[in-house]
């Protein structure tokens, strides 16, 4: 998943870099006004369903109740698609209100209208992702991510000439359409993989082995291979309630019970996500407004906002493909271990995931701190983002830790704890936007952004410690990797000066310095025992089942 996620994230980077160089900081700022709304809508509908499906299927997998897999997934598809249709209708009839009163810019109206026909298909993918995550099969979702990013790049490339001539509003609309189209392709790939998986699905029931075939004229065709007395019969066909009763006897679960259980798990998660998304959207929408109140004109405010949210944050978030993969697989892995009362495995998975997250965060904090200007120039040649990237580098550890601990708390079923701690951090950042940005500019916001993450993740760690008894291994998680991070910063500039002796091209010098610094960090991590290759391989294999 990490390997395919890397490819998908690289494609996403190519897309974002090409788009930002095409439309500039102001265009990216306008697009980033739409992103919080798009994200809030999609994640509110989908996050709870994805987690609920993965958790329920993981629990059924632990009990070997394979008959329930398809029913859980189909029920989720109906729920999430219906929710998408309802939200699309709301956006359609309130596009002007949202664009003017909430987003504060009428140029976002067309982008909102683009979402209307796409949204039901976009959110339907949530059920299928949950299906594969629950089975801990990550290949289909990885391929779907690659397909999604490829489609986005192709659309932007084909329409690039039109974007240049039409201005920021048109560019924002095209960017929104490309994102929605990519999500639809994501759905199609997942659906094809799901159908292939279900076609080969074999149910092991107490009476024998049964292959579930395709539907024929509305009938469920079931082939009985072997009964308890060794007799073989074929072509048994059940219809209507008969199928339901037979499936229940074979280990399946009634749809009504599935829907109730799914809503019981999904609604709190989606409610949490809705609150968090609303707070996040409010935070982002307020930034350019408060910058303007601080004395900047509208164009300059939008450009700074675009550099922060459309350029620097994607750079900071790029390495999070590792922690995102961890968070995704932790939910079913922890749920399965808790279901089997294997608490030792739960704590092992949590501890190792946190350690990997700290290592990743410290390494990239050191890289972004040491090479802020060089990385900014390498990626976004037209925009000066080095100063913002330097300040944001200190947030890396806590941005990545947020994803990992979110997966842990969701796997433990502690969505309420997660919501409380996340709201605390969000309110602190909103306060910073309102009070500090007009006085101190974007620097005041970045400082409180990092501080809010520190507070929220500290609360999450202590909550996990209280729930599971997990030992907080500060020495292995933080002190050893932190010392290696200091070494990376110390040698960082020397590596640049060294390679400049042999190469004149700045791009080559920067890339060689980064690669050498990362290899040195990996060497010291292994030397000090922070990373143990055999242990990591064992951890990965356990996680995959």
C-alpha cells in the first residue's frame, strides 16, 4: 500500500505542481477555498461508512462469517449513495448562498455546481474502500488511487491552454472537475475489483462448501459442492426470503441488523468528521479575510493563502502516505485483535506505528528545515515559499502523528475521545486566525497551528495509554530519532557546499544533498536500533494478516 501510495502521491504532486505553475498563487488560493467545502462534504458522508464497513468486515473475518461480507458492502453502498444524492440537491439549490455568504467569492459558484452530478459517485467509493480495508487487502485501493491521480493529470494537461486564457475562476472550476472525475475513476476501479472478488467468493458453511454464483433473472444461484454426508448436488436455486433464511443459517447476517450496526458505528464517526470539517473549513475561509484586515489587499491575501494551503501544506503532507497507510490498516487490525482479545498484539501494533511516525516526522522536519529555500525553488520555481516551509517544518511530527493516532482511536472505538481532542486543537487555531493573523500575519497562525497539534496529540496519547495501558516509550520514539534529526540539520548545509564543488546545477546539488542526508539518517537509525529491518518486516506481515 505504501509503495502504490508513493506512486499515487507522486502523481498527485505532479498534478499540483503543474496546476500551481499554471494558475499561480492567486488561482491556487481560490481553489483552496473550494477544497475545504469539498473535503467537508465528502469526508462527512464517507469517513464513518468506510470505518464502519472495515470494522464490521474485520470482525466477521475474525469469526469466519464470510457470508456477511457482500451484504455489509451492499448495505453501505445504498446508504452512502442516498446521502450523496441528498447533499447534491442541497448544493444545487444553495450554490449562490454558499459561494457568496460562506466562501466569500462568487467565482467559486461554478465549482460548486460541478460537484452536484459527481458527488453521489464520489462518495459511493467509501463502501468499497471499507470492504477491502476490512479484508486487509490493499492492492485494489492502491491501484484505484493511481488511476485517480492519472485522470486528474490528463484532464488538467488537456485543458491547460484554456486555463491560461480564461483566468482564475475557470481554472478553479477545471481543477474541481478534475478532482471529481478522478474520484469517479477511483470508484470504477474499486467496483470492478469488488465484482471480481465477489465472483470468486466461496462460503464455508457448517453444512458444507457453497459457491455463490451470479444472479440469474433475479434469482440467487447457489451451487452446493459438498454436504456433511459427502453427497454432491448442483444447481440449487433459492429465491426471495429463502435466500435470506439460508444465508442466515450459513453464517450470514440479516440486512436490518447490518444497517443498524453500521449506523451505530458510522454516525458518530461521520458526526465527528462533520464537526471537524466545519471547523477546518471555517479556519481556512477566515485566513484570507483576516490577512486583508491586517492591511494586505485582496490579491496579496489570496496569494499568501494559496502558498500556505496549496503549496506548502501539500509538501508537508507528502510523506504522510506512510502514516495514512498505517492509519488505514490500523482500524481493522486493531478491531480484529480486540475482537479476539489479543491485547498484546494491539499494543505492539500501536507502539510500532507510533515509533515509525516519529521517525518519519523527525526526518522530514530536518529536511524541510535544512533545505527550505532549495526545496521550494525545486518544486515551485515561480513562487517563493521557503520562509513559510521553514516555519511549517516543525509541524511535521505532529501532522503525521495525528493520522496514526486517529487510526488507533478509531480502531479502539473511541471516536468521542478523538472528537473532543480534535475540537480543542481546531478552536485554538481558529482563535489564532481571528486574533493573531491581523497583527502578526501568517507567522502567528503557523506558530499556533503547530502548538495546537502538540496539545491535541498529547491528549490522544494519554487517552490511548489510559485505555490500553500502552507504555509511552519516549526514549525509542522521540529521544533517539530526535538526536539523529539534530545530526541531519548539522550536516545539511555542509552537504550542499560539498556537492556544489562538483556540480553547478542547483537541482542536482539539492537532490544529492537530500538523498545523502536521508541515507545517513537511515544508517544511524539502524545503528542505534531505532529501526530494525527484521522487526519492520514482521510488523508489516502481521498487519497484513
